[in-house]
C-alpha cells in the first residue's frame, strides 16, 4: 500500500513538472511514423516561403517602375502620417492576384509570410489586410479610376508587335447583392442577374489585353466601341502597329465600319462577322452556282465573294460567304440515307483582294478564336470576375489592376521561358513562382536559397540570365531630373532581346 502511494505521488509530480514548462503557443513537436521511417515535426522561426520565384518578379517590377508611377499618380490626397503607402497597397493586391486569389480575403494566405514581406519591401513589415485596397479606391469615381490607370496601361502599347491585329470582344460578369453601376442585360449563365459587361481589346497572337472599357450589363458588344477605339488610337504606337481590327457579329455595325473608312487609309482595316439576317440570307440565295469556289463535297468549304449594301449601310462593302456541307444524324423515325445541311458564315471587310483573297479572309477571321482564351484565363485563373465591391470605383480599379498584373506576368514569363507561345498562369505559376525557398541574412546581404534540383536549377539559371539581359537593354537608367522620359515609358520589349519576346 505504501509503495502504491509513493508511485502515485511520483506520477503527480512528473505531471505537474511537465505542465510547468509547456510548449510555446503555436510551436510544434510531434513524432510521426511513415514508410520512410520516424520523423520529428517541429515549427521553425526561419524565413521560409513557398514563393521563391517572387524575387525575380519583384526585380522585374522594380525596373519597369509601374507601381511606383501608379502610387505617384494616385488622384486623392493622403494626409494621415500613419497611412499605409499606396505602393504597398498596390503590391499586396497584385500579389493576391498573382498567387491565384479570387477574393480580397484571399490576401490572408501571404500575410504571415515573413520572407515575402522582406522581398517586397513592405514598410510596415507585413502585407496589407483585405480592406486596404477597398478603402484606397472607394472614394474615387469612374473617371478618376480610368485616368489614374491610363498611363500604366499605355505602357503595354510598347510591347505589341508591328503589323498586329486587334481583337475586340466583351464578356459578361454576373454580380450578386446590391452593387453600383450594374444592370440587367444579356446574361447566358445567370439570366435576369445584374452584371457588368466590359469591352476588351486583345492583341492577336500575344494574349496581351491592350485596353478595357468598363460598362454596365445592359450594353451590347459595340456599345461605346468608337470612344474606346479613339482612346487607343490616340497613342502613336497604336497608330503605327495596329493594322486590322477584328470582331464577331456584335461589331458588324454601320457606325463601327464607318469609323474605319474615315481618314483615307490612315486608320486600320476591319474584319467582322455578319449576323445571318433575312436580307443577308436573301443575298446568299442570289449567288450563282458558278461563283462558289471549291468542290461541293461533304465536309469541304466553299467560298463566294459579293458586293453588298444592307439597309442602314452608307456604302457598298466587300462580303465573303463561307458555306460548308455538314452531315446530319438520322431522324428519330430512322432515315435510310443520311442527309447534309448547309452551314453559312458571312464576313464583311474593307481589305482589298490584293491584300487578302477570299480564302485568306476566312482563315484570318478563324485566328480570332485565340482571343476567347484570354477571357477564359482571366475568369478561371486570375479571378477577373471575383474581385468586386458595392462601390463601382473599387470593382473597376480591381479589374484594371488585375489586367495590368496579368499583362506584366505574361511578358515576364515570355522573357524567362524564351518561347513564342503563351503559357497560362495555371502552369507558369508552378514553374516560375511556387519555388520553395529560405531567406538568410549574412551581414548586409539577403540571400534567398531555392530548394530545387540540379535540372531545374539549370533551367532557372538560363531563365534569369535572359531576364537580366532583357532588362539591361529595355530599362535604361534615366532619372526624372534629367528632363527625359522616365524608364517605365521606355519599356519596349519589341526593340530588344527579340528571341525572348515574340
């Protein structure tokens, strides 16, 4: 009995001693047994991050000077001495977009990452909260937002190649709750739901979004197109490099086509698809059989070219008609022989036959399909439809800021990967951003150690060499005090390192 009491006393003593020195709050110390053996799982106070590729990206942004310019041009005064710098707020929101965030609240993923804070140089030692960007923009109006972002957006003009094609398209963004500047319009996914209907200009073959017009949901594709094109056409770079405007049936309107025909050849050509209205169908039916080019076999394309002046048109225009015989499935009653139906597509253009024959016009329009992928990537991989607020200025600023980050990241990836095609964010983030790393301090040096294998290290070495060379040639060291243009205005990837950006 006495021995049992002693044993209980010792057990209580050990238990109380173990409670005197408990593990610190948030610390880990566990043992787990896996197929690889026993592992000790412990917490660390070292500056570890999953975003090792952020260093090269921040270097790219710093040399371009985009966020510094945006911060300097912010239209409202900031008088509080404790206010977070505008550049820090813009950087925090850009990082949220870059890592795949689709809501303001998703910025919490990186707020406790000490390495990211040091790499981005946040003045308060921590990334901004989810309300910082909303509070920054909520007192602006739509005109101020557009003027604020216009200089930074025009920087992308220097990146477009010569003789490029501008693809115009719009997309529907459904909205939920009560939000300013929304309206009920065409909405195939959520009929009757208020929405925004932005209009965008995409440069064909590059996936760069050159311009965006923020609009209510009750607009159609061509609403405000003339004003949007006038804004683009003010740039001498756009006048020198855009040779053709291309769009779907929403842009085959008299006002849009008349704009191109003014100026006596000083404006770009146009190529639009026409809606199969009753008058267009009547014109197709009048085409003689001998005017169709190509064999009339099943699955083959036939082309015919006509001159057409529809009601409301100011002049006669060149129209290309495409006809394809497509097989039909047997009817429910059962048909002994399968039958074919005629499928028509009609295009209107002011390109002359010397510039492009009928078959080339059809092929040129088919290349427009790549522009649809831009909206698909923006909505599904960048959260273009996710960042919104009750205030119009916040939703518009979010969309413009996200487009700017998307364009810059697209250029950044092209430089590093040295390839002609576009790499979507779902792949490029894993390749060039999500790299495990450790930030170490050695004297005054800040060293980021990337946890990569030898093969991937060799790839990164070549990629970062291309980045250094490209930035050396495209971002000259000029200061504003010299009375010359700032470096971000001279950002011109088409003039240097052509193998890196095509």
